C-alpha cells in the first residue's frame, strides 16, 4: 500500500446504510482500504494545511449550519479511468442528493481551504480499483440521511481517525 496521505486531513461523509454489507463485499475484493476506512463520500480530498483543528472545526460548523439534513440515494456502478496511473476506479453512483454534496464540496474548498477548484467534482463512494475494466453490476439501492460532516486525520497505515464532526442544522 502506498501511504501518501498519512498525516493529512480530509472532509468526508460517512453514510449509514442498512445494506452496507453489499458494499463491503465488493470493497473487500477491490479496495485496499477495506477494513481500514469505512465507505465514505469525500468532500475535500486529503490536504496539507496550517489551519488549526479548532479553526477548521469552527469553519466547517458554519458551513454545516447552513444545510438541513438531507437524503442520499446511490445505485449503479461506473468505472472511471485515471489516465495518470492507468487504473479504473469503481464508483457507486448517486441518484439523489448529488447537488447538495456538490454544494458542500464547493463551499469547503472556497471558504475553508481557500482554493479554486481545478477539476470537475463527481460525488461517489469508491468501491475499489482495478487495472482492467471488469464486468461488475450492482442493482441494489443504498439510502441514508446525511446529518454530519467529519474531518478525518489519516493515520500511519491510512486508517481513518475522526477528529472533528459538524452536524447539519439548516438554521
């Protein structure tokens, strides 16, 4: 495993699905982070920053307060080729809640990380990766309510250490 993210932080949503075992069965086969990191939606990719945790928490709490808890639904698999490393990522795709996820993502980058977005963000849950495009289908639907955002500190072995949580309140 390539430990390029240890010591970095990221912002994620960890949805609770009643049928998560279906996701985990696929991840066990294709995701090297299976059993180390739970299935999640990344809002801000691993970053190095001098922002202290208390300031990060305050800024994230401000953003979270502007959003009411919302429903997400995911279904179907897509494959995305990362040409830089010649690997296909296996994504579980959104069918509901994608726009709110995108809004959170934009606000975190603009208001916390103070970075201009240079890529087209596509909300998803990563199920793994493979060197070749494979045949894999998933007809089951996954549903959850997003109620909080989490900041994770990535550990020595890429494990997830949640250090900050901010609840959505829709004030």
